[in-house]
């Protein structure tokens, strides 16, 4: 019986996690958050270019 209960527990935990992820995704799709994501992605790209330049010149 204990194993069965644990499986249900795991399933409930996973379902709760999925609901949380869905909630996060819904928030991520908001226009203001999309702007932040875009800004962060561009910042990452700039940093990557800087690192590559340093590697080539070194």
C-alpha cells in the first residue's frame, strides 16, 4: 500500500508543479515581461560577443 500512496503523492506533486509552470508561462507571455526578456536576451548576446572578441585577440 505504501508504494501506491507514494506514487499518488508524486503524481500530485508533479501536477502541482505543472500548474505552477503554466502559471509562470502565462505571466511570461505578458507584454511587459516580454520586453524584459528581450532586453535580457540582447544583453546576453552582447556579453557573448565581448567574450568571443577577448578570446580571438588573446
